[in-house]
């Protein structure tokens, strides 16, 4: 928005000052040029005539003879009878012509120093006062038309982007959640467009997640609820102490399963809050990974950790631990015998990689499994609700990191890479 306001102020100020100053100078030069070009020949004639006349003995006879043979009217005035202001006296007495204008005539005066007279050349109004109003109207029109043109050139892209923003917002409000704005780096409102796209993406993700959560809840709760209903009915129909104890254990197990599912939903809902507090500090990523591995410590799976010095990362240590734990838990679920965890630094990029020797993930399904309650094809006999990678994705987004899924060349299974920008 600052870019928009600043550019508007600058374009208006420079347009008005620049155009006004340029046209004013052009008009002044035009006026001065016309005036000088029309009077200069007459001033030269009068000066030359004064020099010739000052050499004559009978200047009155010369003037009388001149009037008979020339159309230009000349006359003589006694120098003493031609008073001048003090600033003009020196230049006039040195021979510089003096031009005076009356209502009907233009009078050019040149001094005759020897005879102490002033030669006056009278011209009719050869330079008629131009009707400058029309010229001024033309220049004023040019000024405002050019100014409006510059403003239009500046405003057109802004109006275009605002219109695009309005159309996209309207379409998004009508339920077309995939609508986004194509951002041009030269746009004055690129910041607003970027924020709109982020908002739209978040809303689309929230709605999609809510739909997935609703479907998952209805699906995953249906089985324990059905077992719970069956157990309660069976419990009511039997008096056998052993059977009652058996049914009670089954009911307790189903209730525990439902509680776990509700806990998972609540945890994910908390992660999805927009106002979640992220306390980023410098942490030694090697220490966090080591703590997570020591906490999990699976017996049937070998975890090989390949550290990379004491690399520090700006992150929330609690959520970073949650991210690593979910990646490790996911790898443990699908690994056959081994998991490799390593940290790679390339310039200012730090990559956290967790790979396993399981069956891997098909490329067409790698984005799908990042959604809540989505599990791989070979997860039928595995525990969990398919929330681990969804949580990893959320935490990565908060840390402005990217999650990449690929095939591990050495182990042959899935490889998850969290790429943090330094």
C-alpha cells in the first residue's frame, strides 16, 4: 500500500510541476522571440539613421527631405525636453535605442550626441497585440490533456489489477475456491494480491480439511460405535460372569479407541488454529533429532543418524520435536528393518531427511497422503489414523519449510525431506 500511495503522490507532483514549468517556458520564449524578431530591424535602421543624421549640419532639412521620400515618419526632440529615469539615462546616451509604445504607435528613440537631440522613428502598430487568449487556451488544454494521459497510463494497470482482484474475490465467494490471482511483480498492489492468495489457500485448505475430518470421523467412529452397541446388547443378555468380563473389556477397548480418535482430532484442530503461537529460537537440530530417536528407540528397527556438525536452525523446539517424532513414527510404521536420518546443509538451505527401507510411496499418491486421515495402500494392518504427515505439513508451513517426498536410492523405501531456508 505504501508503494501505491508514494507512486501516486510522485506521479501527480512531477506531472504538474514538470508540465507546468515546461509549457510556461515555451510560452515565454514564444512571446519574447516574436517581439525581438519584429522590432530588431527597425532599431537597427533608427540607429544607423541617427549616426548619419548626427554628421549632418542641418538636421531639420534632412528630416524634411526624408519625410518627402520615405514612408517611415521621423522627428526630432530636444534632448533636454526628453527626461528619462536615472537607470535609463546612461544606456540611452551611449547610443542604445529606447522603445516606447503608445496606444496607436511604437516609438523608437536614439540620441544624437553632437546636436543634443533625440531622433524618433514612429511606427504604426505593426506588432498588433496578439490575442493570446487562444494560444493560452491551447497550451492549457495541452497541459491538462497530457496530465490526464499520464494519470491514465498510471491508473490503468491499477484499475486492471483491482478489477481482477474484485472478480477473483467474487468468484471465490461464490464457492470457486481454486480461484487465485496471477501476480505481476510490477503491480502496485502485489502485496494485497499475495495476501489474498494466501488467505484463499488457507480457506480452501480449512474447508478441505473439515470435509476430510467429517468423512474420517463418520468412517472411523462407525466401527467402534457398532462394536460398542453390540457389546452393550450382549452384556445385557448374558449373566455369565466370564462373558460379562469379556464384553466389558471389549467395550472398554472400543471406548479407548474412540477417545484416542477424539484426542487426535483435537490435537489437529489446535494445530490448525490461525493464532497458534510459534516461539522461534536458535536450536541445534542435531540435539533435537538425537532426543527424539532416544525417546522412540524401537527394538525391531535400526535407526541410523548421520549428523552434520552442530547446525543451528531458527525454529520452535516443541513443534520441531513434534515434526521429527511424526516423521520417525511414520517411518517405523512402514520400514522393514532400517531407517536413516540425516541433515544436509547446502549454502543457506538445511534439509532434514528421514528415509526407510519399506515399500515406498507411488508418485501419484505422494500429495494425497499429506491430507488428514489419509493412509497408504499398505497401511491396512498398521495402527494410526493417518494424521502424522498432515501434522508434519502444518508445522513445516509454520516454519516456511517445504516437504518433499521421493524414493530413497540406497534403502529403496520412502524418503521425506523437510527443506528449511536459512
